[in-house]
């Protein structure tokens, strides 16, 4: 599988973000919240929320977005069929940001898979 991050890998619509918020599989820490939900597609998608009030400088804000996209791109093969939303809540160092994002994505992935297995097991045969 190619490791590209094309246009189809980005979440853009409010409804797409809202469905991830409603599913409530979360990970992260005080500086970065990562949420996930199944998307019904063959590939994973990423949505980023980096508020200006957290990082006012556009250059630094765009750097954070690039770092998060790169972390997602390298792990996208493990996350197929998921929508991932990363919301920055406080400023962090780049190393902490990448470590938190990587571990939180995997935590969210296991949470979603577990909930889907439990829902499938609860269905009557």
C-alpha cells in the first residue's frame, strides 16, 4: 500500500467530524486529544483541529499540521476504515506531540475495533 496522503485522506465536512465526536473513542493527554470512529471506507482519514488561540503564529500552526499528517501517513496502513481527529488543547514540544499522537492513534484504533466486535457479538444470530 502506498504511503501517500492525498485529498481523499482528509476529513473536510462538519458531519464527518461530528460523527467522530459522537463515537467517543478517545486517547491522548492534556495537550492533544485524539478521537476515532469507523468510516465505512477502505482507507483511513484524518481531521485536524489546531486552534489559533493555542498556536497564534500561522507558520508554527502549519508545522504542527505537517507533523501530525506525517505521523498519520506512516501509520495509515494500521488504521484502515477509521476516521481520526486530532484536537490540540495546549502547546507541546514536537517530540511529545509525535509520541502522544502515535500512541493515541493506536489506542483509539483498538478501542474502535473492540467496540465493533462487542456490537457484532451482541447482535442476535
